[in-house]
């Protein structure tokens, strides 16, 4: 059988082989062409049953090849016999047959199998004729789920017949596809039939039949066969097939070796216009050859970035484009995949909010802390997902914004200015500048962002995620120090004692000052009271003394194991979709919920071990982190009046930062390779971010912009692939499940996380850092820069067959990569210094 690829019944007759590319003898194609030139050809035949088709095929022979009536009758009776199909058995059926294997000799008492529908050679019972209605075996065939809706079956009947003296060949095309009863393995309508029967002296019938079946699986020959009006049109289809044929020389290839299906197939349209040798995809699978050289992946040609010449013209066009899709943005989310995306992105967003909230608290004396980060992320993200043009974008705090906040707070402290009030005016100016950019359609500048800029920015953010996750894990050695001086031989000398003398020293001082006579009944308490726990000692005002007091065994080790295990588990389960084990539905489900399963597994390991690993800390009260501030920041108060004017200067830098960060992320998310159908909204997204700056500045919450890595993870978690595919064919990428509900659910969960502290406190932080590492590595592997860096370390003969290596000299590729790496290193150094405020200009 053939569905794009060939499958054969193995010698034992028990199972179908693995799908493989058909390898045809060249001579069989020439013989097939001869059969079509000289044999019977019926195009647009009107028939409703297989018997009617056979009768017309036998009576429509050319005069020179017409059969005698007796031979015609015998041939018709032979063709109308019920064929034997190789059943496709499930694992349970195979196990059941294995259990019944001792009973194959039909001993008394053994259950019998279903009677066969036709007898094989050597059996005495007669074979039945083809049924006009499908059999139960056809309707229940498990192979049918592999067949796409609207597919048709083609029948190829070849064989050796003793009573024929010369071959009989017929090609039949029905005007309308009809069901031919029990003829096919699966009950499908049929349109094409090919029959080739001849005397036993000719041994090539089987190969000619294979050639015909392979031709019928070719899209271009199918088109020729459907549109053919004469015999010559069909012959021309074979000639076109022969023009594209690739011949393997004999002796250089073992015909018994089955060629596995390729991971990517050329479309019929591209086969007719482009050299087949230039069809290789990119190494990362994201781009195609010719399209990539013409800057594929960028919405340059889309009308989203065309200027209208009117104030707010681009914004109005974004609204008109996105409004018809607004209802489907909610209905399209009714899929189990969206649930896994919500849980995955929620945990990533929680971790990011806690991380940046903690760093903001350290940088601003808790004027902005973890609670403000939670509330700001929930509010800004919810509003953005509700009204933005690209709701798949996830808003979050970013590193460059954090650097600006730190510098702004230091400047305010040095010049005795109120930080939050100064920040309020900067935020208002940024919002004003952002609205001006939207009104003047400044987002059209996005068309000048090149792959060089996108990859450098994405690589920088990905490396920040990887670096921060590793840095946080290494800092555990400070919170849970490893006792490097521990020696097993000195175990008797290690101790940690509780010293309570401070508790009694004030009493002795008081007695000495007042010159009371000594009280012989008061005695110094022992320094190491037995049975006193660490907590009890500290509660009573004591302190711990000894070399092992700060030593917490096993916590650092198990934290690194949880960190690495979560990362590896996430990666392995994500790749489970393309594994060979379990049905495709199970593989997809495991792959969609990979991150959640990895987190649950790591949390279970942590709970079983019972060690005091650092856990997720979520604020449990709705009050500002710093009691000295309120929830509303007033514009006029502690600062001089001129601050509202001076703040326009740093606001220009923040505006550049917000514009670059927001729009580069938007360009990356709206690449052509993601096959988005609902369009982009660059102007509308920038307007939402600008207006949110007003609210977050007035309430003293952090500023938010698109988070590149988390947004990419959101997109990857919503990938759609074809549900049915031919055996051996990889599922096709269909696009992204575009909707608003996952983002809204994520930020609603962020808002209620304050009340979920009893549950979230059981999640170890090393597990979430492992998710961070997975997100960074996944985003880094999705860009072409990573493939080109690998090329620097590969000898030329081991390099993959990448499309750009066919058209660009290798030294130019390496030069481009080195320049890109130098610029990336410069950005990294810049962001790590106090000059990080000019980071957007350097991008």
C-alpha cells in the first residue's frame, strides 16, 4: 500500500513494514508507459460498481488486443474475487493472538478465529466474490485514522494468469469517485484503477504495478491524470515524472536497503518552479532557502507597516484588522493545549515577577518590591491581552528597565528628590512620547530591523535568562554553605552549641551597678543546655557557636539535582512528540504538558526527600512593601516644580528603550515562519504599552514591556500540527493557536497568586530556575546564529547541508557570525556597567 510512501507486508505475513521511499527499476517505468500506450484506457467512465467497471474494461479493448468471449468471462470471474487484505493490528490484538498461539492447530477446546473471507492457494474452500457493501473489517480498520478527510483510494491489480497468452492492461478513471464495496483495505471512494494481467512467462508485472502505484502518489502526476483528456496526456504525465527521476547507479546502492522518509518534502508548486536541489531547509527548521535569502521571517511586505500618511492612520488600520477576529480570539482557545500553555507561562511569569521584584526591592529600598511586581504584572498583562493587537505577547519587567530604575533611584537619593514622584513624571512623559510615536506611525521603522538585529537582541535576552538561572543557583552556596573543611576523622570535634549567657548578662550588670550583695543562689546557666533545639535557642535570645552551625547538609546538592533534572526532563518530554513510542495522541499530550509534568515530578522528588530546599515565596498581604509609601503617587509634593519639565530628558531615553524592546519582540513574534493568520498590531501594541505607563507610574508599580523569551515560549507552547499524516510523514506545522484567553488566564492567576501562597510555597525555587534555563536554551536554539556558531567548530565535510552554505562562501558566513558575536559581547558588557542606560541606542 502507498500513502506518499510505500509499505510492504513482511515475509512472515504478520505485519506491515516501516514506511519507506519507493525504489523503482527504471525498466518498469518504460514498461508501464508501453502498457498505457497499447492497453485499454477509459477516461471519465460512468459506473457505480466494480462489476460494471470490469465489464466495460473488458469490452472496451482495442481491436488488435481483443480477448475471446470465454477468456473475457474467466478474466472477469477472476477479477471479481474478494481480495485478501493484510489487517492492521493493534498491540492488544497481537498480545491476544500471542496468547492463543498454542491453539493454532485447532485442538479440541481451543477457540477458533473468524473464518477467512477468501482462501489462499492450497485451501479447498472457494473464495467469495467482492461484496457491494463495505465489510466490518474495512469500517473498523485502524489505518483509516491516518487518511486525510476527502481522500480517495486507487486500485492496482497485477498478477500472472495461466490462461492468458498475452498481457491485458487497462487504466480506468471514473467520472465521479464511488465506493467499490469491499475492494479496498479501507472503505473510501475510488476514482483510478489499473489492471495488468499476463502469462507467467513475464516476471515484471509486480514492478510495473509498483511503478503505477508510486506515480499515483505523486501530486503532479495526479494532476495530469485528473485533467487528461486523451491517452497522450497521460503519457505526457509519465514523461514529466521521468524528467524529474533520480537514478541510483547499480552497485552503488543496495536495493534491499529501504530509504527512510525525509523530514521535509518539496511542495508540487516549488517543484515546478525551483531547482529541486535548492529545496533543503535551514538547520533550525524555521526558514526555507529562497525565502530566507529574501528576508523571510520579516513582515516587510505586509500592510501592517505601510504608512497611511494620516494621524493615527496605522492605529485605525490595526483596529480594523483585529476587530473581526476578536470573537474567535476566545473561541479558538477551547483546546487542551491552551491549558498546558497557561500553566507553563504562569509558572514562568511568577518566577520572573519574584526575581525582578526582589531585584527592584534591593535597588529601590523596597519602594517597589515583590508585591508591587505581582500586582503590576497581573494588571498590565491582563489589560494588554484584552486590548492589544498581538495578545500572544507576554508583558514583564526586563533587565534594561531594571538598570534604569536603579540609576534613577541613585540619582534621586544623591539630589534629595522623591524617587516615586520623579518617576511619575518620567512615566507621564514616556506615555506622551509613545502616543506621539503612534500618531506619526513611527512603527513603520520596524521594517528596517534586520535578522542581524533580531538575532542579536534575542540571543542577548536568552543568555540573560541562562546566566540569571545559573547565577541564582550558584548563590545557593551562600545561603546554604557547603562545609568544605569537613573531615570525617574530626567528626568528634564538630559541634554547635547554644549560648544563653547574653540573656543573663544584663541582670548581673544591674546587680553590680546597684551594689547589691551577691546572691549565692543565682548561678550562671550552662552554655550548652541539653535538649534545646536551634529554634528554641534563638527564641530565647541565645546565639549559636561552633564550626557546623551554618552547615545545612544536602540542600545545595539536591537543589542542583532538581535544577538540572527539571531542565533535562523538560527537554526530553518536549522531544517526546517525535519519539517512536506510544500512539501519536499520547505523544502530543505529553509534549504539550512537558513543563508541567517536569515541575510536578521534581516537586514530588523534593517532597519525598523532605529537605529544606528554598521554596517559592509569595506575598500574602495587600500592602506596599515599603510602609512609607501609598498606592497612589501624587505629582506635586516633595519635589520642586521644575522636576516635571526636567524629567522629559530621561524620558526620551526610556521611550527609546520601550520602543526598541517592544517592537523588536513584536517583529520576532510576527515572523512569517509562525504562519500567523490574524495579522500584527504594532501601533496598537505600542499604544497599550504607553497608556499602561500612565497607570503603573501613578500607582508606583513597575514598568512593563514585552518579554522576548517568555513570549517566544508562549508561542512555542501553542504550536499547531496536522492531526493526521501519512505513515512515515512528519506532522506538518500549521501555525500558532492565536487567541487571547491563555494570556488573560495567566495574568488572572497572577492576581490571585497572593491567595494561593499555601499551595505555591511547596514549589522549590531550583525547579523554577530549571524552567528558566529551559526557556533560555529553547529560545537560543530557535535562531540561526546558534547554527552558525556550531559551524565555527565543524570541519567542512561534517557541516550540515544548510541552504545558505550553498549560496554564500563559508568564510563570509564565518565573518558575519564573528561580527555578530562581537556586537553581542559589546551589548553584554554594556548592560553590565553603569552605561547600560544607552543600551537601546546601541541596539
